[in-house]
C-alpha cells in the first residue's frame, strides 16, 4: 500500500517506519528530517499546522494516513500550541484527505484522555483529561469521529491510545527515571506504591503496523498497554537489579516534592529556563496510571518484546550511552 506517516521522524514514528517500509511504499511528512536513514522512505518537510504545505506533502495516491504528529511535552508554551498542533492539525489532515479522496486513517491518541488516578479504565470508560495535552488529544478524537460519522461509507478510523511509551533514546518520563537511577541521582517522591502502565516503543509501533496490515474496516478504538503493571517501587527494584546497584532508601513526602515543583515552575516563568522537575511531573510520577483494554485481545496481536525485556534493553542503552 501507499502509506503516508505524518510525524514519522519522532520516537514512535522512527520505529514504525522501519517496520512498515519493508513491505509498503512510505512517505514521511514531518517538520524535521529523521535521524534514521532509510532509502525506502520519501521524506518531505511540512508542518501539520500549514495546510498548504501539508496538501503538497501528502501524496495523491495515499491509501492510508498514519497521524502521529503531536505536541506532547509537559512544559509547552504557549498552551495554545497543544490545540494548534493536535486539533487544528488534525482538521488540516482531514481537509487534505477529503480533497485527495483518502478514506483510511490511523490516529495515535493517548491514555491521558482518561485522567489521573482512575480505576483501570478501558475503552468503555469515560474520559476526564487533567492537562492540556489530554484535552487536546480528546478534542482531536472528536474531530475524527465527526469526520467518520458524517459519512461512514468506505471509511476506516482506528484510534490507538498508548500508555506512557519508553525505549532507547526517548527522553520521556520512564527513560528519565531510569537514567536518574543509573546515575545514582534518584530520590523517591511519595511512597512508591502507585502503579504504572507502560508500553515498549517497538510494541506500540508493532501494533500500529499490525492494524495497518489487517486493514480493519469501520471504527476501532484500542488502548495499548504492555502488562504487567508495575509500582514505582517495583520499577526501581528492577532497575537496581539490572544495574547492580542499590539506591539509598531516601524518600521525600509528596507535598514537599509537589511544592518544590511549583517553586521551580515559578522560577521557570521568571527566568524562561526549563527544569527537569515540575509540579505536573511530580503529580504524574506519584499518580496511579493503570489502564486496560476491552478490545485489543480480539486482535490476536503478539507484542514483539516482553515488558521486562524492553526495560532491560532501555537500561543497557542508558549505561552504554554514559560510557
């Protein structure tokens, strides 16, 4: 098939493209060129917010669009950028699809649409996003649903909501946590009993590729999680064993950690300098973020790596990178 990946230069996108470029004709549309060098991929620079550029970038003969592009960091400024990229960008993609008669799209959303400290929500659960990233992703989903429901004939819409995704080279929360443990600079905030759902990047990319190859018809919504869920204490213990080191049993109460995050947020606004610690990151670190899926089992998808294997690969990449 002719597949156009929008946002394929990023973390998940680079793994996905390397997977699908072996058996599909792939165009990567991104605002920057990828770090990987795949001769089977056509790379086109375009910003999802620029409709005219996007129209030129997306091939007329595309069978599928895979929309990965998103503004997702915790410290994005101005806040309107979340909505400009995640919502208006989705509008732009659908406008181009309508003009070029492209009827199939896979969209990566996020489990952040469920909110924090929910009781193991699945695809049938209600949504309650707590931050602008989650709110903008949910709004983008609604835009896509309106597009699909307006005329379902011949269309397919697959929405994948991955949980926090990690792997070598990613600078997200799990990677940064493992890096702090590896460096010996980690200090537990809170009691560490809160459980986390996680996903290894190869598995997320593999599932998106699986959905593409299966050509699911109609509308489908999937949470993506690699089980089992681990508590923060369990995750730290796994990292300690992999690294062969034991961290000092120091713990900072949550309210002190959160207050420290608020203080750094204030300093950041004044100095325009970004810090690795913020109130939102402390809140997310100490929150229970467990998710499940009521639909993914029916697909018979088999993950490429076990969660423990993904953690081990990521930890080794951190250690080797530090040498």
